[in-house]
C-alpha cells in the first residue's frame, strides 16, 4: 500500500479520537506480530511474546503509522503532548523492543530515551532496531552509534528518513553525508537526496563535495541550487574547482549573471582562479549591436504581436471511410505508434491520417512512421487532413496544418491543392492562404516559457558576422587589437532562445534561418553548446529537450566532436531516447564531420543506437544521391595527405616527408628519399610539425581500425559500390586505397544478396585493377562492386586468390580468404534452424546442430558488434532472445534459457539454445548470410552437439 493510505488512516484516528488515543493504538500495534501458514498467507495475528518470533509484516505497518502520528504529535498543543509523553513513559519498561522504540520514535524530544535506545541496540548489534531508530536520531552522536550496526544505505531508506535526520541533526550531519557521497556506492535516489541536503549547508566543504560530483545527473540540480543560494561562495569555489564541463558552464553563467560580483571577489581568489574569472569577464566585453543592424525577427518578434485569424471553412467532411473501424480518432500515441507502424503504413483513411498528424506533432516514437506514411500517400493524406486544417482553431487543426506543411516541403504542393479543389473554391482559397502564410507567423498555440537556467544573460554572447555591423577596434601602445564584432543585445539573444524552444530538430522555426544568416557561425555553435550544458546541469529535463536538439540547428564540426562521446555514454548508461536524439542532431548538423560521427555510431554504438544511426546515415546518403558505402567513403578524412598518402612537414632547418604504407604504418623520408627515424626537434626547430606527425599517426590508427571494421561489415552484409563510386571514393582516397589493396574485390551481376560474382579483382600497386592471373580488369561506371566473401567466390577462386596474395606477401586487414565457410545442405528448408560445420565446402543442414547446445552468457554480448540485437529483458530481468536482421529482409532469432541477466552475464549461469528460427518468408538465404550466421552461432555456443 502507498504511504498515503497509512497517512489517511492515522488522520481519521486523530480526527475521530484525538492524538492521545491514536498514540495508544500505534503502541498496541507495536506488540503484535503476524505468523504465516504453510501457504505463505498470514493466518495468525497475536501479541508478541518477549524473545519470540517477530515478523516484518506488522512492524513495517507500525513504522508507517508511527511516522505519520509523529507529525500530528509535533503539531499538538502542550497539554496534549505532555499527556501522550506520560502514556509513552509506561512503554519504556516493556520487555518488547518495538514497544520501547515506539516511545523514542513518537517523542524524540525525550533525548534520554533516544540516548538509551541508541546505546543499547547499537551495542547489541541489532540492525533492525537501529534502522527503526534512525528517524528519532537528533544528534551526530546518535547517528554515529546507529551506523555501528546499520549499513550506511539505510540512511537513505526513503526520502523522509534522510530529510528528517538532516532537519534534526543539522550541519553536524554534513561530514557524514560528504563522506558517503565521496566513498559509498549510493543508489541514484540517495545521491539526489544527499546532494539536495548538502546544497542547503552554508559551508565550503558541502559545496566542494557537490562540485566534485558535478558530472552526476542527480547532483547537478542541487549544485545549481547551491549556486543560487550562496552566490559569493559559489563564485569562489567554482573558480577554484578543477575544470569540468558542468563546473565550467555554471561558473561562466554565474559570471555573466553578475560581472560586478565577479570583479569584486577577484582579490579573494588564487592566481589560477582569478585568471579563470578574468578570462570570462573579457569574453563579455565588446560592442553591442544597434537595433537597425539586427534581423527584424529579433527586434519585432511575431509572437509578441497580434496574430491575424486563420481562414476557417466549416462543415468539411472527408468522404473516405475509416481504415481501422472501431478505433477512435487520436488513439495510438507513444509505443502503440511504433508497434502499429507496419500495419498502418499501407492503410489509408481519415482515421489513420489523424493519428499520423498527431504522431508527427507530438510522438518521438511515431514521428518517423508518420513522415513515411505521408510521403507514401500525399494525395489521400491531404484529402483527409484538409477538413481539420480549415476547422476552428484547436489541436486537431494545428496537427493537420503541420502535416500539410510537411507535404509541401516534400514537394507535394500540387497534390495538396488538388485535394483542396475537391472541397470547393472556399477550401481551395483557405489552403492557398495557409500555403502562402509568412513562415514567421507559423507559431505554436502557446509560446513556450524559457526556464531560468536557459536565460540569455547566462549564455555566451552571440556576435554578428563580420561586416554585418560596425566593428570596434581597440588600440594599445603595443599593437592594434583586431576589431570585435558587435554582439546581440540580451533581449535579442532571449528571442533566439525562444525560437529554439519553438523548434524541433526536423522542423525549426523559420526565424532561425535569419539568425544563422546574420550571426557568426562559431559564436552560434558556442551559444548552442552552452545552452546544452545548462540543460545538462539542470538534470536533462525531458520537457526541455529543445535545448539539446538546438545543437542540430546551431552546431558545427566542434559541436559534433563534443557530442558524439556524450551520445555513446548515454547509450551505454541506459538513456536510449537521448542517444537516438543525439544521432538525429548529428544528422541535422549535416557537415561531413558530423556525418562521420553518425556513421561511427552506426558501426560501434549499442545495438539499438546502431540501428537508428544507420537509418539516419542512409537517409543522408539518399539525400545526397549516394549509396551508404559511397557516403561512408566520402566521410573518411584525407587529413591533408597527397594521393600517395604523404605530406611534407617543414620544421625550419629540417624538412621531412611523412607517409603511410599499405598497412597504414607511418614512415619518414629525409630530403634524399631515404627512410629514417623522425629527428628530434632542435632548439631552432618549429615544434608544430612534430605535433602534427603525432596527431597524424593517432588519427590514421583510428581510421584504419574503423575502416577495417566497415569493410568487413560490407563483406558480410552485402555492402555495394557503383564502379564510379568505387573509383572516386576508394581508389582516389589516399588512405582507403591502401586498405582496399589488401582485399579481394569483385563485380556482381546485380545489387541483391543473391547476386553472383562476375569477376574477382585486386588493386595493384599502381592503382590499376588486376585479376587472379594479373590481367587488367576493366571497371564500368555502372558496375556493382563489393568486397568478395569466400562463400560467394567459391572454393576454386579462393585457392587461386590465396596463392596470389601469398606470392605478393599481402596480409588481409581482417579474415577474408582464410575465413571459415559454412554451407546449407542441398534441399535444406529455411526457417527451421541451423546446423554447423567448418571449413570451406562443408555441408551443413538447417534444422539440427545448435538447439540444445550450451552457450556462454558472456559471449552473447560479444555478438553486438556483429549486428545482433538483444531482446528487451523479460521475467526476472533476463534476456531470452537475440536476433539479427540479414540482407534480403530475413531475421534470424536465437532463443536462450534460462536467459541472461541484462548487465550481469557472469551471474546468469550457463545457457541452452532452445531455438534458432529464420523468418525469411520461405525464400532461401544467400550463401554469405548462411555462412556468417553459422559462424556467429559457433562463437556463441561453448561446444556444438555432435
């Protein structure tokens, strides 16, 4: 039962009979215990016998009632309070411990009782009684005594317990809480409660403890509250604290909020801290742009003016029948949207159109479904939505208008107008009026209220582009300081924040375009990042995720580099929604560097993040008219290297050339062309080239690892290039071609997974293409090219190519020709299961081999990198299924029992494969998929059955 039910019960007792009688009832309950029968049901309630069994059932009920009664007793009059204490005195001689505890718990002001009980029960090591005494503790000595018998986590049994302790003990509790926050493994709620209490203590120690844990989500709101509560202390301690993302953003916001305070406290700071604050004060100086230099949307925002009434055409009804009879309009948000996607994408009707419009406007899970449905059915969608779009203002109208605007943006304006014409001239005029509405007047029903932590005065200044407004040049006696561009006034910056709050990552408010055209891109990116950090410091509130997705509207390459590791952390720590939105933000930034990070997430993130990032990368590739592999090629940086993977570095007296060989190992050439070690920088040498060499070596190592994984995945999953894309993206790239020349490639007779190899080839040292007999291989621009899998090449071709690579001493970057190949036996029926075998040419039948095998639970998590996705934990928190989508639309599902604990594979025990099901609609799996699936399952099982 919830605590509110017990509170209500006590309230009734007090109202009916008074506090004194209620105290007698609670005291009597302390003498009861419940015994359980063989069935586990409570079949006996009796008075406790000293030394007899005590059950937790009634004890916990007693505690909940006693705590509520104590609140009534604290509010009672003096006479009534004295009468209750007199009654409780009789309990002190009762041999039953719970009756004695009732006196101490209800009357903690009787310190003699609390002193005696804390000492007695702590000395006896009675953990249960000491835990029950925690709400009665009133001094640090009481807490220290109880903690001898009670594990520290019992302090945080619930929020009232720790808050009661904090109120009773006061600042003396601070050392205990600081010690626990720094050393104990506290639950998330306990961390939040502790931080909340420390934020109220006016000491440097408490503030520093919060600043040390600034990176923890539950601590950030408390640290922000402490900054507001103790502003002078906050500036001093934040400036002295080690650099951390949250500390930096809080310090910067604090300085911007009150520069005078920061200037006044500078003499009290240490040298490094003072320099840190001065640097922040300097960034706030500079000219402020005049109103005439600003975009009109920042000087006269449309949302502050009266809005003209929208066109209304009443009485329009869509004549089409509902597609899903019996389900009301507007039904199906959230998870229902995702679950119903497949069934609804091909259904057309006014009911489905209404759901899709709602999902587009408000459902993170259903938005992509709605967008796909609208793209598939522009004409019927418009016909179904026009009546709502021209109806009286309301949620349905706003949703319909938004969906119609989406259709127009996707190039379906003709279909929308044609559908409107079917409703008559008035409807056509109304839809034209909506189409021609100034985008700046497309506003939400309510302009969002910006929270305090997102105040423009707390964010870095945004300066206009060079030349957009007069710049001010400062002149000193030493040298001229470069002109400083004018910054947006705080009021204008506040309007920028409001526009961001009205935007989504895929549908920004139109005014953002004007802001980006007028303002410095780097400054906007820093403004957006500071807003994101403020959102993080506020605890990442879900209703203000716009402060996060604003990065997609204002961000740049630096933003993408900062965000990518944050997204990985979210994915690893159980924040899938934020992780998926992070992939959306990278896609919205859209620069090559941002898309590069997106492709990396698609290759090495968690399973569900990989799937989402891969979908967004595919959308970016389609928008650019490229295949997925061709887009990935273009995103591989060339690092400024020449076509032969070399670069010349000039260190002054010394000049040397750095290059990378076919295994992407660095080498150095002196001016005579001889290989040598990198010379140490001399006193007269410029150190920058040596730093560039170190950075190059590190970046190339990262690229080599990433691209090796990508090319192996392309071989396994059937990634394909066009002939022209292969030449432009692979052969012409200074680094990719070095990896590619260590592989066997092939042209295929089609793009699908069942396409057969036409010609195998390798890349020669001069970047020409050669066959197994070293004859030149022509490559047409429309040829279909892929990394050759040995299962597709055939045993004879594998042997021929192995001899060639051995003769040229070429080593593969990953197993290719020597890879084990597993074949399906002739006539095997797909869908029943797999069998296992090894070695090229071995015959393996579906339907036998793996079911009943033992599996090591730790290996299940190793399959993530191979494209397998774990199912959501079921009963008992165990994962009992893992699946992999394979080329051609099939899905392979493996069942396990008893199941693997999510996050605790070591404690899951040995698993048994219960099923291997292949859902491929009756079609045969291609040879590469068969081979790779068996290879993965062999890696999963400890030992296949004979």
